[in-house]
C-alpha cells in the first residue's frame, strides 16, 4: 500500500475556487422579477396555479370544536 501524498494549500484552494455561490437565475413576470422555480411572492402564483392567497381575505378552515370542560372531581366532592 502506498503512502498518499499531502495536498498543498494551493491545490486545495484551486479546487475550492469553483465552490463559490453563483448568482441565482431570475425570471421576469408580470408583477416583477422572481427566482426560477420559486413562487411569485407578489401574486402567490407558481406555474399558473395559485399556491397561497396573497392580499385576500383568507377563509379559515373550520376547526374541531372542543368539548365543554368537566367540573373537577375535587370540587364536586367538596360541595356535597
């Protein structure tokens, strides 16, 4: 088995030179500019479909009603 050679700082830095973050691709829409493959924050639309309601009265979904609380057992025993 051979001994692996040590990588120098310059070799490591040369390899990492391409690891930097690039500029994200942008798309022009009717309401402005947005990132590709992301929802339009101004309209809430993505690929022609409304994903979220933006600036509209949002109708809340009905929630499960909770049962009325029972009286505590200690209070009922004390009142008897």
